[in-house]
């Protein structure tokens, strides 16, 4: 018996060694998937919309453990993980291909129940797709799940209290959907839950009391909902919370800062947009206790904080990210900033700090990657900061925002010392001189803002080396010369091109038509001449209308910077930031452009604002302008346009701003809900009639336009009948006059008629 046991153990050891050797050699043991689970997956595939055939590998002949997105248990063959997150945006494609690829690749339809038979499934990721049902009931009772991610879909409705039956869930992501109602009380039964993200939905209750004492929770994100009521002081009982985000809600009452100060395990706290209405020194005092020991990220932007920063800031030794922008903090920046040696991101912009000098503590930062001290009243030399104080550590910055200060003089020409810069914002200062050529050495540069200064000269050719630029804003300066044609060859990723209010001359280069990613082209208020290139329809990003759930921010390789651009829309300046990626604008106004408006422009069906006003355009408005279905703002005023308003314009159902004034348009204004709702001034300076104008077209005869005449008695003469009569008389006289004047012509004509008569007579006799 002992020998049998020995042989059995030896066999087990041998099998284990073979298995381990196989795994170490890359030949892992692989069990074949279970037939019933294969059928469940195929049923799931049949129940969804898969326009790009992402699940092509899912077919009945194969091993489901080798299918796309499937992870099986190597020993049992059970499906334990399903990863079907949509593929991310790929910059290797142009905009048209990317847009089509991204949206079509998102799986859609209701979430089918085929997955309920995967009895060992622990990880389900369906995020970044287009599933559009409510959360299915079967999912609430799907016991095995530990990780569930349904974020960034189109899920709707309320969460059932049955969610409390998902006993083993550790991580639950439902962010960026349309889920509404209260935060379900059933969540308190998820005793294993450590991570909960309900952000960017429409939850509209108060924070339930049970959540404050929900012991397992380590990460809670309730950002961007409609949560109301007061935050209870019991929030101080969330002892295990490491990451807490309550930003951008509708809370009322005093926020219990002292209770939050008891959360000693906090590493990240975001209260952005929450009305604290407190002195910043008090907040820092409260957090200087146990919170300051571990906290690495502190976001208090837009919290209506006031007062002065105190030296208590130096207690936050581990702080890496600090957002204080958009408050009313005043005074000098404390020297204690220099004690925060781990800072990577600092944004203290849009406050009321005093002191014109660049902060000395900047030179002691060895990890700083993003610096925003815009709108801080700084007026000292930029040369000293950029060119003299650079060392091997501070030059790692990739975001530099010094906009809206009082900086003056010429821009330093030492940008080659900052090779990692991705974003430069120097707008709204008092810089003079030319754009330095060394900016062209910044090959990682993606966003460059120099607008509203006093810069002169031409755009340096070295800028063509910045081949990954997405935003280029040189507006409101004194720049001259032609718009460089090389932009269309070298800056292929341009999304925003804003050159308005300069002194550029020459034609609009046709090479710009190659910019497939271009959302905004603003060259208004210059001295440009010539025609609009007919290739304008090649601007692919303006051809397609954009879905509102598309990623809103224009993203760069640095994720913390939010792009901002001022644009003229509907006759007014607006600042666009988080919705900028949804905006499509073409502004060529106030130039010397001439010729006709090319019909190709009407192919830009994603365009929301078209401004061609104050130019020299002639001929007619393109008859198919109604195809521009996304237009919200259209300004063609102060040109020399002729003819009538196209009937197709009545189809512009989103149009909320229209200006056709001061042209040479005539005829009746087409009838539509939009066109009659505008003020009469939108049509002034033309020869139009019909609502909303006082002239109801009763004096205008069909086919005559607005040009009529009157006889001696004041009665209107119908020139159509006059012209027909004159034409008949002249035509008849042109035939008879040769016969009257020339005898030879008369004889020839009569002889011709005589011959024709005999021919007709002979032909007719054959039938009688």
C-alpha cells in the first residue's frame, strides 16, 4: 500500500513538473472552451449591432477561448473575463477614416441576456460602446461578477435595487451614461465593493446616509451629476476612502470641511465647482492634520475660496497635483511652495495674486511638468525665466501657460532649451517683435497660443517643423505676408487654425484643403483676396456632423490641459473649452474675397457656423445651401450677392442666427419656421419681400422680380407682355423685310413656295 501511495505521489510530482516546464517554455496548458458557454457567446453576438465585424473570430467552428476579448481559465476552460471595450482613436488614420472607424466599431443595441449562462464570468468590460438599453435585470443577479464596467455608453433609466444581489462585485463603473434617479440603496449590500464610479450621469438625489458609513469603499466618484441637498458631517466616517470626487454637483449648505479633514487615508480629493465660500487659509489649516500626510492630488478649483495662501501649504509634502484656479485668492505666493518638491501639476490661474515677479520657488521644482500661472498679474522679464533659469529639471515642463498677464518686450529666442513643451499659452500679453524662429525646434508642440499681442512680421518658416501641432492661434496681432502654403503639407494634424485680425494678404492657399482634422478655420479681418478654393469640401472634419457623446475635450499627450479658443458665433465672441471638439466653424469675413460662393462649400454638412460677410462675393447663393443641415449661424451680409434666397434654405432647421443684409438679393423670402422668425434687419438693404418684412409681395408680379415700371398715369406696365409683342413684331419684320426691299428675293421665294406646293400635291395623291 505504501508503495502505491509513493508511486501516486511521484506521478503527481512528474505531472506538475511537466506542467511547470511547459509554462516556463511558453507552452501553457490550455483547456478548450465549454460548448454551452460558446453557444452563450454566439447568442450574445447575434443580439448586438457589430457594424465593423469586430467579433469576426466568434464563429461556431472555433475554440471560444481564442476569440477576441475572451479570457478562459486554463484549467477548467470556463470563460472568466470578457473585454469588449471599443478601440481607441488612432492618429494613424485621417479624420474621416478615424471618425468612421471609431463610431462604427462601437458595439450597440440593448445588452443581450446571452451572457447570463457564463457561470464563471468574473470580469465584464463593455465600456466605450453604444449599448442603449437600461441595465438588464439579469445582470443584477449575475452572482459571479467581480469587475463590471459599463461606462461611456447610452444606458438610461434608473438602477434597480436588485443591484444589491451582485454579492461579489469589487469594482463598479457606470460613468458617462444617461442613468437617472436616486443613488440606489441596494448598493449598500455590496459588501465587497471598493471602487464605485457613477460620474457624468443624471443622479438627482442627495447622498444617502448609508454611503457615509459604507466601510469597504476606497474610491468614490460622483462627479458631474445633479446631486442635491447637504453633505452630512458623517462623511468623516469614510475611513478607508483613498480617492474622493464630489465635483460639479448642486449641493447646498455648508460643506463639512472639518469632517473631510478626518479622512486620514485620502490621497486624492476633488471638490471642483463645489461652493465652499471659505478662506483658503482655513481650508489648509483643516487639511494640515492627518490629510496632509498622504494626499497627493488636491482639486479646489472654482470653489469660491478667498483670502491668502498661508505657509501651511508647506505641510503637504507628498502633494503632486494642485488645482486652485478660478477662485478669489489674493496676496503673494508663499515661499512654502518651494517645500513642495514633488509637484508635477500646478494650476493657480485666475486668482488675484500680487507681485510682478516670477515665483522663485519654480527653480526648486525637480518634477514639474505642467505650470499654469495665467492671469496672475506677472510683469517681470520672460527672458530671465526662460533663458537664464533653465536647468536639467525644470525644462521637463510640457505645459507652460503664462497667458493673461502683463508680460512685454520681445519673445525670447531660446525655446530650444525647452524641448519637451507640448502646450505654450502666451496670449493676452504685450509682446512685440517677431515670432522667434526657435519655436520651430519644438517638435513635440501640439498647441501654441500667441493671440492678442503686438507681434509683427511673417509666420516663421521654422514653424513647419512643428508637425504635430493641433491648435495654432496667432489671432489679434500685426502679422503680415501670405498664409503659408506649407501648412497644408506639414501641419496635417491642425484642428484649430485661428489667424483672425492680422494683416495677412494674398489668396487662401488651396493646400489648406488637405487639413482633414480641421474643425475651425478663422482668417477673418485680414486683407485676403481671390476666390474660395473649390477644394474646400475636402475639409473632412467639417463634412460630418458630430455626435454629442463624442469625446468633448480636444486631448493632447498631456491629459490635464483643457483647450480654450475664442470664436465668433451668432454675431458674438464666445469662449469654447470643454465643448470645443464639437464645434465646426468657418470664418472668412471682412476680407477682399471675390467671385461666387462655390457650391462645394455646401458639402460641409457638419459646419455649424459660416461667416462670409464683408467681402466682395457676387452671383447667387448656392441653391443647395439647405444641405448644410448642421448650420446654426449663417452670415452673408455686406457682399454683392444677386438673385433670390434659395428655397432650400428653409430646410435649415437648426439655424438660429441669419444675416443676409446689404446685398442685391430680390424676390420673396421662402416660407419656413426659421426664416420668418428672424428680425427684419437680417434682410435689410436688399429688394426682398414677404415676412418678416412689411412688404408682403402684393406689388410684385410673378416672374418680374422687384423691377417694374409705371406709365404716365402711374399704372404699372407689364413689361413681359410688352417684350413679347415687340419680339413678335421684330421677328415678323425680319422675314418680310427682304421680300419688300428686293424683287429678286420675292421671285425666289414665290418659286420656292410653288415647288413645295407641287411636291406636297404629288405626295398626297398617292393616298387618294
